[in-house]
């Protein structure tokens, strides 16, 4: 599908396209959170990894990412919840 076709679907607010875009944004946020975790030298537990994938919304993922940047450990990111 070409760029013009995609833009047309977005402009018409096609539900399937909007869902795909939203999920793509969430995948990117999840990947960023994992990258920062790795860059900080932390390892996620299986439970933390599952929590990231559990369908958190963009605002929640952004909050976790902000906390991960300065957290003393990966556990500290979720300890305040």
C-alpha cells in the first residue's frame, strides 16, 4: 500500500488503520522502555516484561520510561504503584 493510500485511510479515520497506528505507537514505546532498561544495565523480570506487554496505555508506558531513566533499579520503576 502506498503512502498516499495510507494517508487517505488515516484522513478518513478508518478504524482498522487507527487501531494499527495506535498499536504501532505502543510497540515503539515498549521497545524504548526495554532499550533504556538495557542501557541502564538492568534486567527485567519475567513479570515486569509481561506487565509491559499487558496492554498498558501510552501514558502509562511513558511514565514508566521517565522513571526508568533515573531509577536505581528496574524494580524501583514499579515500586511506587
